[in-house]
């Protein structure tokens, strides 16, 4: 048995009988993964757990149902042979800079390499990140090829009119002290509110202050990389990026009440073009349906807006959301840049987003943005004009394409003043 198995630490907790000697301390931000320690949230071996919650994010409950029905063994240990990442990258300096990554585990992939000794000692460690390769077949991309906007090159765009891509799936792993600092609140207050607002789902939030990591039951994030993934960390290589929040109705089913799918497919097209020109493209897809308010709330708001006197209007667009949900937007873009930091991004040459909230979050994390690119007017559906007018009136975004440093500094200064 290796020496790290004997590691112990002093904790202050109201449930000291739940603290096990074999629970490995997590030293967030350590450069050596063995010193940092693995995230262990597997229920099968409670004495080894050093994190609150459980793996699989929003699918945790489905796993519980499978266990309850007798279809899934409680003590299952995954066979991870040949599951390693297809494209290796990192570690980057941003993995270790204080406060840069607090909502995911940068060591969550390649656990056979990083935590092999722990695995040999019998610790049940699960990956929280997976990297694979695929091809995207999208009607709008086929149309772009047919119209000559996007060329077939055999490397990025295939003869079958597919786009080659590297996909990175990321489960949420929250380092609570860092989350609290990012939100500028006390860690104890954050833990108390998380406990209360989840109906007491995780009592360790208030009984085990020694456990600093939470795996929340929420959706994962996926990054789609066009071109060489290692180029993302090179600020001299042109990077075209879209950070996109989930919109099932538009992204999947093509609903025309918003610009989500048009902006997403436009981002994919521009990312592929940049990769073809020797740069790299990146789409990061966050599960934040309905501004993190959910699809039920979104549809309720749709009804309320359309049934009000005078019909749907820009002036009441956000007001009706706040009436139904209590807040206009719950996405809290403060944590969005963590994925960019994980991928080593230092400079975005073309940010395909009009959101000042997203821009502010990115630059406040030390990532430079050169150009901000608006969605082309001809991609805005007729029924989405209300959304665009409402966002314009609310100061949601900066209009037009911003390219020069003077404009960037002006925008940055204005946004900081507003904050």
C-alpha cells in the first residue's frame, strides 16, 4: 500500500463520526495531481468519499431509479480500458491560477494517468471529463457549402459535407470556496442557501465543512473544437469562439421565436472557416435552458407575453419573465469562462456573441477579446425581432461588430462603470 493511503487531516465538523481516515484531502489548485488529490464521489465506498453529491450530474436520479429497479449494481466499478482522451492537451497555467477554475475539475480526464496509484489501491475514481472525435452533419452547414460560403478541404470539411470535430464533455464539479469568492459572498452563506434551496438534498453542505467540493445534479457542458485542440492555448493562432447557452426549442427543433439555432450554426460555420485557414474554432455549449430558468418557465412566459393586451412587445419582454420566474436571467455568466481556462484559452480573436454579460465575464477572467461579432441580420427570424428589440432596449448587448482597441476599451470601461 502506498504512503498516500495513510494521509489524514484534522477537520472541524458537527458529524465527526462521518470523517474517515481513508478520505483523501483535496488541495485545489495544486500543480501536481497526486498532491491535489482525486475527486471521489462514488456512493459505493462511503469511507473514501471526499466530495458532496454524486457523479453523472442531472443523470444521477436516473441511475438511482435503475438501482432501485434492480437493473444496476450498487457496487459497480467502471472498466475504463481504452476510454482515454483522443486528443491530449494541458495542463495549462490557468489550471493553477487562483480562482480561474472553480466549477469543474481540470484533472477530471485521464485519471488512469493522473491517479493510477490511487486506482491500484482500490479507490473508485470516476472521470468527470471525456474527450472524443466525431463528425457533425448539419443542414445549415450543407447549405453553406452548396452556396460556396464554406469549402470542402478534406481536413475540416469532408466530401460528405460533414465537419470533423473534437468533443469535450465536462461534468460540473464545484469548489465551494472558489465559487463563493467568485460570487463575492461568504462560503457558509453559499452552503446554507444551496442546502435550503435544494430541499436539504445534500445535508453535508451544512454538516461537513471539511468537504469543499460539490458535484451538483445539473447538466454538463460540451466543447466542440474545430482544428487542432492544442492551438487553443496559443494566443498567436486565430481563434473564433461562440459560447452558447442551451435552447432546446430552437437548437434542436428549429423554433423561430429566437435567434439561438441561427447563431449556433453561424458560429459553427465561422469556427470551421477559421480552422481551415490555419486557426482554430471553438463552440462551448452550456446546459442553461431558458436562461437557467428551465423550459417550463420559458413556455409560461411565452404564453404570458403573447396573451397580454397589445400582444408580444419588446417593452414587456423581460418584465414578463421576471413576473413569472422572479428574475430575468439566472445564468450567472461568472462561471462560464472556466471551460475556456481549462482549454488554455488566452485570447479570442473573434467572439461570436452580442452579450455584454458574457464578454464581461470572459475579460474579467484575464482572457483577451479582440473582435465581437454580431449575428448577421439575414439570420434573424421574423418572429425573433421582438427578442432583438427587447435586448437592445435593455442594454443586453453591444450593437454591431467591434474591432478596434479604442472601442474595446470604451466598452470595457462602460461595463465596469455599470457594474
